[in-house]
């Protein structure tokens, strides 16, 4: 999506926004702290509310935007840091607003005993702002981790993140001791000074495309000093593919969220918090960030982390608002018995076990994290009598926090270094062994004979089933006359059933699956109506005699769901069964509005619906992770298309597949005869012409409407080809090329007669400029083989001049196919932006210059150059 109208400077350097957000927020707190220290009067009422609003708008939303842009820029550290601090400032601002709006807000310390016990009234109380200590302590630990990790990229961010951590320490102390306000204010001035310098330095860098002020481009220490690459990589063999640099890795952000939420719960269960009102707000905000980590995992095509972070986010939201409802609204001793009739926790436990199973072929740390989540979900189940349940829950939350904090550190360092530098453990079970076990289960279930597999699962499918299964399990009510249980069940039904499914609907729509987005949207409306009438009806005075609107709505939904059943029958049997069970649930809802509901029938239907959703979630997750039908989903009953296929128009040019040797030979023959073809690269699709045919290079200019003054670069298959041509290149430039090739960096070097030895031939005058030429070695096996068959290729991006790059062979065919002789089809490209171009013509005198920043960040290029220069010189 184009960022039309948005300042290019901020897009190229989103850290400017993030730093300014921290600067303004820190300056606001600094002024308040010094004012309180001087007058002895804390801000109250409107003053505190305005401060909270400013923190949310500036510290929260501005850094949220910076985090979005940093993820798009493939900045692992910046994306995680700015979204984390966005959640911090938003939470702190919300606490200021709550403490001002509800000055008498109190919290109650929990007793020891079963997790279903109510906290006793009248225990030691803390104010709303003091209850934020749990969140502040969690963010302090995260800030120190970010401070250390940022030292591997530059030497400005460590001072800012370190000062933020220290400021949070004294902000927490200042809630109890007023002297800490002065110390906190002084540290916040350091944040302001360093942040302003960093913002100016990056702003100048974005404008001039080079580092004018020092501080960026040079780390405090090399990340590779933290260790050598581990033999057992965290990437499972056989699961995936090629490197994905379209978006930064969101695993660190998801682990940060899994650090903050259980830490706040641990404070609560160990009895250090009063009510859970403030805790629910802090967890809700950080859980929203975890949904963002799930969304970015989806954009990277990572079904496992999409599902895991989505489930964890739902879990923290449901548990926090359940505790909020319990401690804030229900002061009844019978609430303990009410919780014993709630069964949503069982579905969370089953889902946690499924995630644990699917993580067995990843690294040991991932498996330990999922094990701790299984322990936590088990301890939260109200039907399991556990002596001393509160300390046990606190210990389970502490274990989850510790593992997630280490995982945050490991994922950040390993992402920055692009190697497994921090140990995460070996792969407990091989990918092939897990697939074999799942296939054996499938064959046992289909022992009567081979059944056709279902349609391929998509990334969001598992979350769709999880949301519906959670809502159905939580909707099970042992009776209709327990208002406490109904009120406690509202978060368990409403959050996954409505909020979670609207998130699924959004990512289904993003992926272009039109029916896939309709289904979760309709079911979100159903569960919202269920929570409104069945669970919150007694609070909203909706009862017998005034449910006519719900009766009409249930009839309408019955008709709508009948059409969804027909559509689902064209996908797979599991989805068809789910829609059929939803039809029965609609009947139950209708009977309830007519006051004629047989409760046992509803319980059976809800249970069957939950079981179907659990199987659907597990099968979708397994099938999508490995790209195979490992667990049976069932075949479609009919296909939507007609039996006679409509004749399709032939493609405008030859379009062979890249995975076939015959396809490579076809394109190579075309290029060798002087044709122009579209080819995949390790970045975006490109137009290629043989350097032996200058008329073909001229044709490239005409096809693209490319200005003649814009030079065309050449691609070679490996650096040995360049060595054989013996160009006059200095040792420093050779070493730099060895560190950046193959990959998404192109080097501009001095042009000379040596190019003819390289095989450029008659096209010498049509590539590069009169004095220089850009050479690149692609990191794509298909293209390297093609160059070996044709010799050096003149290459430029496959798009009309001035338009966006082509990221799929279909885009090349539709836009330029009628002007080309052939397109080598390789599916979706690895990147959405072109390569980074570096001018190395004066590398020995003045260093290098970034001509164009593309898929490889300029900061990383400069780091490589400094490392090479220090080693050579």
C-alpha cells in the first residue's frame, strides 16, 4: 500500500517519529515531576487527565506509527522497541486518567486458596497509580534488554533506552517516595537531550542520504561478539523456504507481550495488587500489541506465530477482564461457586497443548515457552482443586515471564545478527518425524481406505476455529439462574467470539479471501448478540416480554447461515460441520428468546461445536505449517465452478515455470537470441536482456519508457566471474564485495575494458554510464543458473518507469507481457522493494555513498563497510 502524501523523510527514517514521541513524553513528565517536587502538590483532576491524554496521543499513537513504519523497513529492533514504548506510554497515560477520574479507586489483595476464591473486602489497599508498579517493573526489565540490544546497532539508542529504564525505576519509586521525582526528572532530561540529538541526526541522514552527525551506523560493539552461530538453527528443516525480508520479524514483540502480561498477573496473584482494574487496562493495551505481532506474522506467511500470538493475546484479555469483573463488580461470596461452572479454560488448555505439539519440531526454548503456557492454563482452570492456588498461579506466571524475557533477548540478537548467536536449544523432534506421526494418525482415522484430502488451509483458518471454539466453550452454562456466572462469562464469550473474530475477518479480507472474511464477521455478530442477551441481559434489563428484536434477528441469522452452509460445502467437511452446528446454536438462541429452550440440548450442541472447532484449529495449523494435508479436513462436497471450464485467453508471451529445467532453457534461448524477458530476482521482478545484444538493451528502455540518462546495471552469477576479468579493484573493495555478495546490494564501480572479458560484449556502451557500472550478484538460485546459461545480463525492474515494482509474475505479465517475449514464473517475490545501491567508486578515498536505500537498510550496509575497513586497514 502506498504511503501517499506522507513525508518521505519520516518513511525512510521512522526512528525520527519514535524518538520524538519519547522526547515529548519524557519532557512532559519531567515538567510535572519538578513541579511536584517544588510545590509538594501532585497533579489532580483535569491536570492529570490532560497529562494522560498527551501521553496517549504523543507517546502512544506517534510511536505506534513509528513502529508500523519500522516493521515495514525491516527494522527488527525499531519495530519492537517503538511498539513496546507506545504501549508503555499509553498504559501510563490511561493510569493517570483513571487515577484522576476515580480518586477513590481501590484494589483488594487476593488470599491464598483456590483461584476461584474472591478477595476479602477491606484488605490492604493501594491507589490506582500505585497499582501501576507491576507494569512499570515489567517494562523496566524490557527496557534494559532493548538498551543492550540497541548497542549492537548504534551508540545513541542505548543511552535513550537505558535512560528510559532508569526513569521508569524512579517513576515507580516516586509513587511511594516523593524524593525520587527529582531524580526521575533529571533522567528524563537526559532522554530529551539524547532523543533530540538522535532525531536530528536521523533527519539529516534521511535528507542527505548519508550520516552527517555521528552516532548511527556504528555500533558500540559488534553483535557477532556475543557468540558464534549455533549449529541447530531455530528454523525447522522442511517447514520453510526462503528468507523473508518484507517485514521485520515480530517474534521479539510477541515475546515482550508475553513478558509484561504474566508479570502483572504474578504481582496480582502474589497479593501485591489491590483490584485488577489498572492491571486489566495495562494488559489490554499490551495484548493489542500482541495482536499486531500476530498480524505481522501473518504478513510474513508464518501460520505458527500468527496463531500462537493471537491465542496468547486472547488469553491475557479474557483472564484480565474476568479478574476485573470479579474484583470490581462482584462482591458476593457465591462467586466462587459460580466460577466452578465456567468451562472456557478447558479449551484454552487444549489449544495450548496443540501449540506445544506443533512446537516440538522448533527449538527447545520455544517448546519450553509452550510448556509453561500449558502449566499456566492448567492452573487457571477453576474445576481443578489446587491447594494454595494463588501462589501456584503466581509461580506459573513468573516462569512464563522469565522464559519470555530470555526469548525476547534471544530473538532480538539473533534477528539483528541474522544468525543463531544466543542459544535457544536444539530441535527436539525433526520436522519429518512430526509429519510422519501426523500422517500415521490420519491413516489410522482413514483405515477403511484412502479418502481425498481437504482444500489447503490458509494462515488465519486456525485462529477462526480457535475464536469460535473458545466462545462456545465459555457459553456453556449449567443453569439459567446464576447472574454472577453469566457476568463472569461475558469476557470469555465476547472477546474471542466478537473481538477476536473481527481481527480474523480483517486479515482474511487483507488476504483477498472474500468468503473467508464473511464467515468470521457473521459469527462475530452472533456471539456479540449471545453475550448481549444471554449473559448481560439481566444487567441491561432485557428479559421475558422484550426480546422480540432478538427473536427476529435469530430468524434472520438462521436464513443467512443456511447460505453460509451452502458456501462451506465447497470448502471442506470440517467447515461444513461447523456451520451446521452453528445453525443448531441459532435454533437454541431462537428457543431462548421464545422461553422454550431445553438447556441440556444447548449444552450438547455447544460441546460438539467446541470439539469441531478444536479439531479444525489443530488440522488447519498442521496442514498450513507444512503445506500438506497431514490431518484430514474432508473434501468439498461440490465445487463452485462449472464442469466445463471457460477457455482462458492465452498469455501474451511465453510463461514457463522456474522450477522446471525446460523453463530455464526456454528463457535462456530467448535471451541468447536478443529477446527481452521478465525474470525473478532476490528482490522484485526484473526485465533482463543479454549484454551481447545492444538492441535488446535498447528495447528495455522502450518497454519501460525509461529515460535514456538512467543507466542499466548488470547481473553476474558469482564473484569468481569478476575475478577472472581482473578489474583494477583495491583489496578494500574486493573484501567489501565478498561481504555483500550475493544479496540485495549492488555496487557501483569504475567502468573499463575489463568488462568485455567479463562477457559484456557488444552491449558495453549500453550498460552503466560512461565511467561507471553497477554490478550485482543475486541471491536466487534460479536466476544464478539462468546467468550461467546466458552470461551477464542487463537488468532493470519490471515496471513501467515511475510505477511500483512488480512483486509477482502475474503483475509482469499483465503490465508488460504484450511487449515481452517471455516471463519466467516464480510466484511471489521475496521483497516488495528493489535492491540497495552503493557507490564504491571512491571507496579508498572517501568511503562509500548510499545512492538508493532498498531492501537492505543503509545502517546495515555502513556497519558491514566499517567492519571490513577495520579488518583490511
